[in-house]
């Protein structure tokens, strides 16, 4: 499963945020083939789950920014990066049994019934996995990008993707929350035909690097939960991205405005070492503004 303690966005007026559930939770969790390496499985899950949990937290419960960075993105487009405190998302044990039953390509919508004033709903997606670059490239189409340059010793291992899900489920869950005596309620969702995100995995022995791309990002800010990490600007092909180290991983994240739609790129390593930052920067520079291979 992939996860991520990388959280993302909204816009400047935090207390005026009104994001639909589908926007704040796209690509939260996914699962990939059966693997022997459960540690990497868990890391991938942990790396992706944060990506939109923060949006839910920011739009539903109190939070405080502990660090704010202003960045100049590709095409001189400004955006912000914020590390935040606050919020409490749904523990994994609450939904794990239901998620395990889920078919690949579908999603589980989870809603906390009590103390949820904005009716926030979190989606947990079970990705569809593929084995080759050609297969994922064909599936994604013209928006597909993959790095041409990799650090020494790394080779492509696998890929996966998620579809978007119609927002019609939210009204059903909100209605049910008014009459149920349960603490949490669930709904299995059928995907649309439109792709929301994809991820590529490159391996070198026990170390993995993940390249994740999230389409139609709902804001021009990036948010990340505070987990004791350090975060600094890094120059990628003459624009500013964010480099973070937290929970034993390193990552570079940035936003690009592509034909009026925001795309988020995140490149993460499962380990930290003296070459981690340089390796991620190499991939980011190869990936940035690259046309379909």
C-alpha cells in the first residue's frame, strides 16, 4: 500500500475553505500487488495517505501553520508551502477490514459521524497496478511523464494509477450520518473513466524511489503535516520546489500549471542518506516539463 505524509493544499483564506469531499481526498490511499517487502508496502501507503488528509483537516478542524514558505514555481507562478499542526484523521484500524475487501480500482469513502461539523469524507483508493512503463504510459496518455535520468543502480519496478470518483456519494453518506448510531460509516465507490493520479516505482536493492503525479490539484498551495521534518526551498531548472526530510524519507514536491490545471509532482525516497537529496533533484530535473516519451 502506499501512503504519504505529504499533505496538500487549499488556498489563502483558510477559514473560508469549502472543498467538496472528492477534491480533498483524491488519491489518499492505494494498494499495489502482493509484495514480500511489507515494510516498503507500508511506506508507500504512508507516503500517499497524507497527500490529501491535510486538506480534510484544514477544511474541517482547527490547525496552525508552524512554517510558511513562499515559492516561485514553473513559469514564475507563485505558490505557498505550509507545515501545519492540528487535526485528527481517521485511524487506519477503523477502516482496514472494509478496505481489505475492496476490489482494485474502487474506493472506500469513510465518514466520521460525530465531531465532523463540515461533513468531511476521506476516500481510500485501491490502485490498479501495472508492470511496465509502456502500459502505464498508454493508460495515462498525453499527460504521462517519466524521468529519462535515474541515479546509478535504480531501475523501473512497477507502476499504478487511480481513477476519479463521482461526488454523488457524499449526499448519501451525509444523510446516513444523521440517523445512524455508528461512529463511522462507509460506502464503496465505483470509479469514473478519468485518471486522477499515477505513481512510478524505481528500486535499487532495498531502497525505493516513488514518482507520484496528481492531476487537477485543487489549489495553488502545498500543505504538510508537522512531523518533526525540515523543509527548505530547492532550485529545479530555475524554479523553486520544496525539499523535505521526515519520518525517515526524503521528498521533493512542486506544482505546475498546465493549460489552466494544476498538477502536483512528488518524488520520494524510502531512505535518507548522503545522496538522497541529489538523487531526487536529478529525477525532478529530468521530469520537469518533459513531454510524453
